[in-house]
C-alpha cells in the first residue's frame, strides 16, 4: 500500500475514530449501537486492530461458523436455478475474499449471487461509473472492479464503516488509484475508487452515474437519510440508469425507527425490471437459534434460521430529475 493510500485510512481514522465529525442526524439508532462494538486502532500510522461488527459475517472466523456457512452455501446451490452462473462468479469472488484475508462466507456468496444476476443485465453495456451506498467491507465493489476493470466506483458510507472499505479495497487493488473525498476539494474523476463520507455527498455534485447499488444498507438508515440518497440518485443518474436495491421488507431499529422497503421514495414513473423477494437471502444455517425458522407442525426445525424479515430486491430504472 502506497503512502498516499495509507493516508486515506489515517485521515478516516482521525476524523471518525479519534474524533467523530459525522452529523448525528445521519446516524440511525442501529449504527449508534453497532459502531460501539467496532474495534479499530492505529499506531504510528498503521492499523494494528481492525474488527468490524454488524456489516457482514466475514468477521466471524471460528470453525463451527465456517462449517455452517459452507453448508448454507451448498443448500442454496441445490435449489437456485442459475447455479452455473453463480459458480462462475464464485471463482471471481473467492480470490477477492482471500486477498482481503477472509474466508469465503455466506455473505460473500450472496453478494456473488447478486452480481451474477446483475451481470446478465449488463452483458451488452457494462457500467462505467458506479455509486455503491453502504458496502460494508467493500467486497461487492471489489467484485465489480474485477468484472468491470474500466469502471470507476464511488463508495459512500458513514465514515467509521468507510474506513473498512478503503482498507480492504486497497488490499485487493493495491495498484489502482484510490482517493478520499474532502470538503471543498475537487474530486479526481480518474480514480478507480473514490471514498465519500456520507455527510460529504454534496461534494459529488459534478458526478454522473449509470449504475447505483444498495444491498442490506438502507434498511439500517433513518427515513431522512434514505430520502436524501434517493434525491441524490434522481439528480445524479444518467437518463438510462439502473439501480439495484436489496433490503429488508421491514426493520425496526434500536430506538423504534421503522424502515420499510415499499415506503422508500419510489415513484410511479420508476420502471422495475425485477421486483420481489430475493431468492438467495431467505435463511441461514447456524448452531445459534434465532426467533424465526421453519416448523413442522409445532416442531421447530433446528439449525435453520430465517432472517428477522423478508428480503426484497428491485432492479430498476429510476425516474431522474433536473437538479434544482
């Protein structure tokens, strides 16, 4: 990692861990709680502790967890119809997980499923400028870059989580050009990866995108933040755009806020090419028992756990508007 790339991580650490400049109205109670469990520490300009929490299962490395993750993946491959295409994408995804230093988990698998699905729609014209909102460890963005090497990717997230994306994307693509968006400074449009803290979204006003993606992230935002992102997308996407959104049908956060997929500010003029329940995001096998799971009569089937709510996904063309 070059000195300039290391400075991105150091700047994010100073701004969001040594202090925290994020406006609190952007931080839902979900992240107020979960960010307290994240462990990040730098000494002499180098990361010496980096442990995420709440934005992917890649942080869980115990052998039982890995075994159940493999079993979960195998079970999905037994019934997903496009398993051949998913297995091809898995060959791309596994080396990326290895470069990041992670086992290939169920979280990696379901993101590979999403990109396998999307790549079919982009076969004629690959995306050139992508905005990815809330990418956790940066795994999906890294896969996008591997599949579409000419694409420029902007990652937007809360600063605390954005540090993880900058760290791991730089591990996977050390020779690529990585830049951090800063207040009042011009954005380098030639960079391969552009990291934008959520409160600096307006610094991207001169950007235009042909593809936007949000996977399991808007479900953890407050309503105002979701509205701001949709407003941004409608004024910064090209006319012939695509937006992939995969989030929980309904999620109640720590302080009672409720996020509802169908209550996002969709418009009647939006065109939905795919709209329904996400087939690779239904259950997980685990030795830990959750509240919800399949039953035979009154008998709860062990080891199979549903998520707290149904996961919906839409692949859409958003109605765009002229920026006011």
